[in-house]
């Protein structure tokens, strides 16, 4: 380990994974009996409960700016936690939130943020059952940090694991790539964001239900910090397979590409906050894409496939016909993206 | 509401309660069906699961200093969350933690903190099943904030509710009052803490098990932020009773009294982090105190009793024979106490 915490440790790429690996070693009990946890490090941990698993997840949100085109830190925190439950196949049931806020923070803004959170929970029929409020003295915190913890239930035969990809599976995404990351990056750089581009911040519960209803879903993940590059590498590693992505099939908005070129960032490393990557049985792939499109995910599309891979890797067939490796992102990427 | 967040909003007293009341109004779904949550605002929320309740709780820790006599922010976060489960009668099962840390924070300190957390979890046989790490740029956060979420199970007939106090009940505490608060307050004031005084930071699971084994426990609460004054007022309000405390019976260390006099703070408003206030049936009170003392809680003692009270109030019979009202604490008390 290096000697101090760096921004890269929080960027959700390779350095984050290495730090987490070190910290996880300190904890002797990594799961409840029959459940999953720190060994698997999936989007939610699972605790067995009769015919069900209880899915549980926790995330802290430090996004800067706290209000951004398409959402705010409250909406983001609620959706992020709901999505970590949904991608496991779970139905979100309840949430807790803690708010750590700086002395002098406008109460009106706090109300707005909590209201955004409340709207998401109400639409998703998720109860807020508890939480905490702490205040740090002026200068000890830049505005606000929100932490959300989610609980969901999933029938044991409906569970979707990160390790479920099989060679031959097809990779689907339910919408465009990198919108949230591009919006935040542009805001942080002081670039005026075009009105056509907003964060994709939204629950993926509906997309998951549509796909699960068709069936044949082998793995799912929301590509947040570290973007599609991190999510696909993570799925490939946990499943012991490789993934081939077709660049020409990736749905990326022109504005996102423009900001990425301007600021020198790979759109595949940019966080999405309302997207899910699905690894599905080849036989049902077209049906799932069609169902998603019919029900409002107009940009849902196949982006690649799962292939054998003794060393799990993510490859990209480029538009000009070559193939390159898509590495786990490294370095700072965009700080405080979520 | 005032216009901006103040330190008092985070102090755990009256202002915190008022702010939380406002924020809670925004959330439409305040509990899961048959469970408890934002209406009850107990130490844990309850989610019914067959013969059991799942108890869930979340807290953020912002304590300053992060290392203090008797513990550190990691030990504090693990014990605080375990204690919020234990006082409901629940057996802690699993925890999640999120770490938000400042860029430049020493990795060795992060390891120490996580190790303290791990030791508590291991001793308590609680699994850490998930979490998150975020980094904020230098200057955007004073060192580190840790958030912990705990899950526990409690048999429906073993549940201990904040609303369970009955007139005639006896109030017991398992140890001295205000040690944690006095230590943190002294550290913040730059006073060298006497080696005889350390934070009482410790799980209360053992004390709860001892009391529950005897039986007759009607209510329990860990007096953290806002101290004994807040905890007793909260129990009195939720139970619709009054409480009479005998000043001469309160176990308070001389050093704690000395710091409180020096800094002008009421020891009853100082946080404890390893204490539980029990409201128990009069018939078993002596047996519970004896059992607690035998099993290591040498300062366990009766401190008062529950009386009828149309307007729920906490009274203190003073050493000189008068009676005063113990109000819910107001104002800043000690910032970043936990």
C-alpha cells in the first residue's frame, strides 16, 4: 500500500479494488452462515432467510456538485442503493439514510435533497425506516455526505449473481453510456452543460423486472464508479470468462463523446446511475431487448458477448476493425462522481 | 426552521429532534407492513419476518479526535451500531460500513481504525458483509467519516420497545455516566486527559443478555448523543410516563464532574458509548443489578423510578433534597462527540 489515501483510492477503479482487498483481510467474519458478503463483494450481500435471501447494501454519496442536471445527491443516493438491490434480482423493501452536513448549510437545500430522496422512495414503494443526522463544524466538510443502506428480498431461485456469466451469453445495456459521469465532469470543469444532456440517474428496478420476466438473466450490474469498463471487468473476473464488446454497438451520446474528448477521459470509465448491464442467455437476448425498448428503454441494445477466457479479460472490437483490451480503470478519473 | 444548519442540529438534543421531525414529514412510507420505522424513531427499526423481527439501524460517526483514550472512530462505529440493535433485545447478526476519507489520510491510520472495528465485530461474532469507500479531495473533509448499518434478529416475544416503561418500574444503568463525552470534550478543549479516565465505548450486548435472562425488562436505551438527559426524556415521552432520578445514586466519576465544572457542561448531557439505561419491573430490579455486578458491571445501580406523568417529564431529586426538571438538552453541547 502507498502511505496515504489518494483520490484514485476512491475512484472505483483498480486502486479502490486493491485498497478494499487489503481492508477486507482485517475482518474475520465475512458473511452470515449460508450467505455472501466481503468475499464475493457483489452489489448487495445476501443473508439467507427461509425461501428468501435478504439483500443488503450500503453506499456513501459525496457527489460534487450536489445539485446537477438530472438530479441531486438525494435522488442519487436513493437510486444508487435501490439499484444495488435490483441488480441482484431483489425487490427493494426498506432504506435507512444518514446525513452528515456542514454547519451553515441552507436548510432549504437540505429539504430539497431529502425531498428528492423521498420522491424516489415513494415511486419505488420503498420505506425509509431509520437514519441519522450529524453536523460537522464549518470548514470540516464540504457541504454534505449522504449514506444510504438498502434492504431487499429475493426468492432464492430468482437471485442474479455477478458470477453467473457463461460463454455464449449476450451482453445488453438498457440505455446510453456515461451520461451521469459526463454531466458531473463537465460541471466540475466549469463547462456549461448542454441542455440536451442530463444525468441518467434513475432506478433500474423496472428494467430488471422486465428482463427477469422474460428470464435467462445470468448476471447484472449497474456500471457506476469506474463505468462500463469496471463493471464488465468485474463481471468477467467473478464469472471466470472474457467479454467482447463491439464499439460500434455502444450507445454513447454525441455530447458525452464531445466532453470526453475535450477533457481526455474514456467514456467507458464514466459512471452511469440509471443503467444496468445484463448478461443473458443468447436465446432470449432479442426478446429482452425488444421488451426493454417497448417499455421505454428506447436505447436498450446488445453491446457484446461472453467468450471463453482462461484469463478473464474485456476486449473491444473497435470501429476500424481492431481489438483492444478494456482495462480496469486506474487513477483519479472524476473525483466525487457519486 | 432556522435558515441554516447549526451545530445544535447535530448535538442530539432538542434541535436535532425538531429537525428530524421536519425531515421525517417528507417521507410517505415510514415503515414496512407490520414493522416500525420513522414514526417510532427507536434505536432500531423493526421489519417483521415470521416469528422474528429484523432490527436495522444506521449511524454516521464524525467524532473528533478520531483516536481518543479508550477507543477510536472504528471501535465507536462498530459498538454504536451493535448497541442500537442490542437495546431492542436483538442479537446483532451483520454489519455494513462505509468510509468517507480525506485525500492524504494516512493509510496506516485507516488500517488501525478498520482493525479496531474488526476486533469488535469478531468479539461480538458479527459479520461485516459489505460497505463502500469514498475519498474526498484534501480540504473537503476533516479526516474521516464512518457510517455503519447493523442488522439483528429478535424473537417477537423478546422485543424491548422504547414505549414499554410503566409506572412503578425501576431505572437501572450498567455503569458510570458521561465518560465518553468527558474524554472527547477534554480532548477538544486541549486538556490533557487523566490516565484514569477513558471512554466507556463498548458493546452493551452482554449487559442486555444478562438483564433479558432475568426478565422483566420493559425498555432499554443507550444514552449516546444528548446523554442520559436525552435518553430518559425520550423513554418518558414514548412511554407516556415520568421518570424520577436520584442525584445521589448517579454513578459519575470524579474526573467527569471535574471536567464538567471546568467546561460548564451538565454531565447528564454527555454521551455514553457503553452504557444502557434499563426500565425494569420493580420485582426483578435487585436481581438484575446483582447479576450485572457479578458479571463485571461493578458500577451497575438503580438510579431512579418511573412515576405517573400526564405530561411526560424527567425529574431529579437533588442531593440537597430539592427536585428539578431534567430538560432535553439544547444547544451545541459537544460537537463531533460520536
